[in-house]
């Protein structure tokens, strides 16, 4: 079922953009502002900062690591059912967290359940947006992905006020109930392409219908109708024609199955062999991707940036309170400042990378270096205003996540974008999962955040230097033919949709 050109780049597509924006806002609002909840969990459960940090690190990293599984779910079931299910997971995980007796339970309910729900929302919203947009896909995806930043900005202040009014448990119950509106967002996601699950149902219905057509209808079957008994065979055929369209390939498969068990067994062996060849080709392709020096450098850079730059999202409020710079979380939290700066950074860096004379890899390396310097300045900052400025600077350069697809396409080409981006997101998710616990363990060891942020800033600066040095022209790396990936994106939606 191919989308028509009249549907792309407008019309109902803008409703999809609004629904996807709201879905990301509702799903990622609390996880992106988990730094507001972190001091409350420390006070409530009296666990170490390293153990408690696993909650925030898992909720951010699980969705990225499981992105291939999430994308497979969207491919098989469609964006609408997946978004409905993710609404149940996100809301259920938040509400379960309100009854958590210990941090270990929080790691499961908030970290894993909510994290997987967010990963499903991310995959579903990006896929359905790519299906509805072609020439304006970059603009549409830019609007949709800023939903996470706006969600963090709104939820940081909202959760702070809800904790004051209703306590930590009441806050989690309320935002969990609000997350149920993800199901309403799913209602707008009208599919253009039928998912794999529907095609399997179509094949099963086709097989069942063919078997019925080869059998002579019994008299008792003819009587069990609401209308005339003589119209049953024609009625069955009419329903068949209305529900599904019989492809010539499907008919040939049905014919082969009726020739005998032997031919059917040969067909099964042929399918198995074809699957094995596909898996071998996929593994070989991933091996070739990891042979590219620039791709390896980019994976290392993304891992080190995620390892060092994500912890401030979780710890920055506790840093301010530990240093005595502020008694409680302010009305305008540091997390909110970082979130809105990240949204601005995504848009500005996305515009800059479109300029022909700007190298996307070096731009990413510069954002890493600047973010690392900001991290190194956090321990020597002794005023709340200074922390606000550093939060804005670090948040702005953290918007470099919007450059990952562009750079990956430039390195490996559009044909290998899906596999390469999956590898890249695995490294990013792994770094996000490790970063906060490592910083928390540094604090438990030294009873200070200074050494922790010196470590974080150092690994980010190191990642920037590795990325810059290993991608210098002196290595004589063979350039790809995809210097302008935005041109290629407009010609193949499936490649971009699978990146989610």
C-alpha cells in the first residue's frame, strides 16, 4: 500500500507532527528531568549516590540500547499500536514507582519499564513522521525531536511543584496519569503503509479463503447466513476482494503448497537458506562498517561524550544543594535551563551543518570539546548563577545529537545507515548507562563532586581529540559519495524510518 504523493509533505502529516511532538513530550518529560527527582530519592531511600544513579541512567540508556528491538516492533505492528502499548508502559512504570519500597524496585519500574516505553515512543514517532514527509522531512523531524527538550523544560518545574504540594509519591502518580494521554496521541497516527503483522494476517486469511474455495460448501453452511443462502459463495469472494488484494506472488506460493509435501519442504529449505544468507550478509556489513576508521572514531566519540555529558542532567541539582548554593530546587531549575538550551542547540547546529563549507564531523568534535570545558568548570564554580550559565552552555552543545544521522550517512552512505546508526546508538546508550553510576561512585568515594566532574570533562575532551585526529585528511580516507545526505533522504523514506 504505497503512499500517494498528495499525502506527503502536508495535509494530515502536520497532525502527525503535532501528535508525535506531544508523544515525545509526554514520554520523555519526566526521564529528561529526572535530576529533580534524584535528590528526593536520595533522601527517601538513604542509598548511595552510585546505586541511586542507576535509575536515571537506565531510563535514558535502555531505550537507546534496545532501539533495534523497538524498530522491529514498529515495523511489525505499526506506529499506532506501539504508541498505545508504550503509553501503558510509561504510565504504568511511573505509577509503580510511586509505590517503590527501595531503589532496586525503582531501577526496574522507572529505569527499565519507563525506559523501554520511551524507546518505543521514539521509534514509532520518527517512523510515522518519515512516512508522511519527504521534501520537508528534516523540518518535521526537527519539530518532533524538540518535544523531548520542551518536555524536560516543563516537567522539571512541574515535578518540583507537585512534590511540594503532594509529595514524591503523589507527583509520580499524577505524571503517570498524564502519560496515559500517549494513547490519545496514538489515535492520530493513521498508517500509510501496512505493518508486517497485517501482512501476516493477510497471508493467513488468504490461505484460509483459498482452502474454502477449493471445498464444496455444505448445505448446513449455506443456511447459516443473514440473507439468501445461495449468495454465500459469492459473498465470501466479495469480502475477500474488499479486504485484501491477491498478489501474484502470494498465489504462486499457494499453488506450490498444493503440489505436495515434498515441494513444500523444498520451499521451506529455500526460505531458511535465504534467511541464513541475509543474516550472513548483515553481519558482514556490520564488520565492514567497523573497519572504517572514521566510523570507529565516531563511535568512540559518542560513547565518551555520553559517558561524561549526561551525568549533569542527573546530578546538577544535587551539586547546587551539596555546595550550599541553594537550599532547595529553584522555581526555574537548572534542568529546565539545560533542556531549553538543548532544544535551541538542536535547531542551531542543524542549520549550521547544512552550510556546505562546514564539516559535520569537525563541528561535532568542537561541540564535544566545548562541552568538556564546561564540565571541567563546574567544580570551580561557586555561585548559582555560574551553574545556570554552565547548564545553558552544556545543554546547547548537547544538542549535537541532531547531527548523528547526518554524520553517519556521510561516513558510511545511505545504504548502510540503518546498521551504522544502530551501532552508534548502542555505544551512546552504553555510555549514558555507565556515566551517572560512575559519577555517583566518585562522590561516594571522595564525598565531593569535584573529582567526578574532572573525570567527566576529561573523557569528553579526550573523545573530541580522538574524533578530530582520526578523521584528519592525512589518513587518506576514501570519501563516500554521500556528501549531501539531505538529497538522498528525500528519495528513500524506509532507510530513514528504520533509523528510529
